[in-house]
C-alpha cells in the first residue's frame, strides 16, 4: 500500500469517525478522546496524500 493510498484511507476513516462521534457519542465519556483521535487521523492523512515528483532539468 502506497503512502498516498494510506493517507486517503486515513482521511476517510477520520471523517467517518468525526461524523459518528458528533452524531451518536456526545453523551458518553469517551467523546473527547475519540474526537481528538479522529482529528489527528484526518490531519495526518491530509499531509500524506500529496505526491511530489522531482523536476527534471536538462543541462
């Protein structure tokens, strides 16, 4: 699995966790922990998605 694919997977899982957490888990005690973990997954995934290639210069 490439780094970009893993990043996309992390973003999707983080977004789904945020939605579920905000919709169903607000009255429970683990709300804050799950919220922070889902934000971390989302942000780390965003930073893993871009793929850059070296520019080729002919000299």
